[in-house]
C-alpha cells in the first residue's frame, strides 16, 4: 500500500502542479504582453527577499512535520502525530505574525537601503502580510504530506493559483495607468489574495478530514519539549539550505542588473532584461519541474517510512526509480525548449532571450535531478547534505555569474552558463551521496544512455518535420506530439520504459495486459 500511496501522491500533485503551471504560463504571457517586463522585473526584485523572510519564519518546519508525522503514523502513534501538528501550528502562527509586523514597519528602510530601485516599496508592503498566511498554511501542508494525502495540498494550490492569476492580472492592468511600479504592486496583490484563499481551502479540508479520524487511546510518547527539539534538529539544516537558496536569489536580483549595466546596458534596460530572464526564460525552464516537485514532495514521507522500518532495499528501489523517471521526463522537455527556443520566447514577446534559454536548457536536466535527489536525501535523514552541496555550488557559481554577466559580449548568456554549471555541480554531488549512503547502483544505461538515444531520435524528427509544420497554425503542437511519440517508442524498443513500468501507472496501468 505504501508504494501505491507514493505513486498516487506523486500523480495527484503532478496533476495539480501541471494545472497550476499552465495557469502560471498563461499568467506570464498576459503579463509580458500587456504589462511589460519592467513591472515583472520590479516584482521579481522583491520576491527573493520575501522568500528569505518566509524561510526565516517557517524555519524548515513544514518538511520536519512531514517527516515526523510520517514516522509516527507508520508506527501507529496517531496521538503523537497530532501533537506535532498542533505544536507546530502555534509556533509558526506566532513567528509568522512577528515577522510580518516587523517587516511591515521596516519596509521603507529595506526598500531604500537594500534594493537598487526604490520603486519596489509598494510591492514589499503588500507582500508582508502574506508571510503570516503562508506560515500557517505550510503547517497544514506538511501535516497532510506526512499522512501521504496530497489531495488537500493539491486543492489548496489550485485555488491559490486561480485567485492569484485573476486578481494579479486584473489589478496590474488596472494600476498600470498610475505607473509601472503600481502595476508591480498589482502583481503582489494577486499573490496575497491567492495565498489567503489557499489557506482557507486547506483549513476547510482539515476540518472535514478531522471528523473522519478515529481517535486512538494511546498516551503521548513525546513531551512538547522533545517534539520541539526533534523539530529543530530536522528543520535547522533545511532552514540553512533554504536561507542560502533565497539569499542567493536575492543576491542574483542585485548582481545581475548591476553587472548588465557594467556590460553596457542602461539601468532601465538591465531591469527589463532581468524581468525577461525570470518572466520568460526561467518560466519556460521550470515548467517541467511540475513533475519533479510532485515527486520530491511524495518521496520525503515515502522514503522516511521505509527508512524508519529499516527497509533499505525499498529506499534504494524508490530512489533509483525517482531519478530515472526524472531523467526520462526531463530530457524531452529540454529538447523542446532547446529546439523551439525562439518561437517559445517570442510567445512572451522576448525573442531576444532565445539564446539564453538554449544555454539554460543544457543545465535544466541537472536542475530537475537536483530537486528530486534533495527530496531523497531529506527522506533518509541526511537533510544537511543538500545544504553543503548548495554551498559548494554557490562558491563556484557566484564568481562565474559576476565575471561572465559583466562581459559585453556575454551578458545574460554568461548568467545562463553560470546557472547551468551550478545545477550540474549540485546534482552530481546529490547522486553521489545517495549512492554512498543507500548503496543505490548508478545504472548509466538506464539513467543516461537509453533516454539520450530517445532524445536524439526526437531531435531528428523535429529537424525533419519543422520545414513542413512551422508555418501551420497548429504546427508546433503537432511537432511536440509526434516528437514525444517517437521518444516513447524508442524507449519501449531500447528498454528504457517497459510494460511493467506502464502497468504501475494509476488509471492507465489497469487497462494494459498482464
């Protein structure tokens, strides 16, 4: 049953994330076409700082909740699982309120002293209440993740994204008449409204599910103090890692526009290019991560459960399967991004970003693998290793970013190469650590050779079809579909995908012959 919940949990989150990403894709298109890259650039300058405040507030506790609840439920200690949830809810409600209020009053100072553009003040002010809302909702999501019930999180995320897109676009379009900075504030308002509705949605589902829970008569095994200590031990490395990640994002938001100015762009051109990098190139690059995010989220409780039961063979099998699936899905996505970079970026009216997207595509597969392998390491209790690997990657990436972005003939292309190399370093270090601690074999044939052969076939079919379909209104979707069919067929022939793999898929597998 554990395997079933692992697969179903990943599929449920995949469906929700795919819908959210499609909505986000449409949202980005509307913003870049009707609002402009400058407004999105201003919003993007604040977002990393907002994420850093959120990481400080939640302190990695949601992931710790998921791991601890999963372990307690697998051992039949329901009372302890509920005690963990209640204590974490109090803790993050208090910390979220404190950080939100503090940042609200400090926002004028932060906006003028830290950000290179003072127009971000309104965006920052609107983002501060969202810190409290997200802190509270993250406790509920961590609790349901620990129960391996991904439906409440999926429903909450869908509600959140629908409201974010509707309110954000309408507000930004309406406020654009008052200036670009007010349009950016409209985007922030959409995010705040979405987070609030998402919280309401998951609270409703919690109370509905709570009525169905059978109360056990077990006494609590852990005191509140012991729960807090364990939460801190699990959460502190995750906190450091996420602080590092958001801190680096904040640093990038400062470095990239400044180095683009060194490369010869004006301040306004630099902000616009930075907005296009995030609003076009990274939006396209991260689209396939809907799968890896769902997989990583499901892996933490599933692998934690196998680890606490000392089922090392299950840990190895799930780890290898997750990495293989990530590569199998990542390669065709990245070939599409590379080959069709120009029409895809032109869709966002950012065709000059096409060469940047092609460079990022080289590192994209490592980005997806890094996300999946981080979930595996967290599941086996090695929560500190992704932090160490991120530090190593940052030490290599930041000097490259500073140097290459500032070169007149490199600019954003240098930025993209720095990102790609950083993804590669972290993915390799994560895989090596998983192999070392679990004994997972590195099957290069299944991990690399079989999907690469499928990818080569897909690329060749694109080159053959493109002259015939590129001018057709539905040409690109037809090419995508044919390319994916060819890729899947090659994998079936070379053993990269077997009928046994297909039979494990929910809903589809039951229709295949045994």
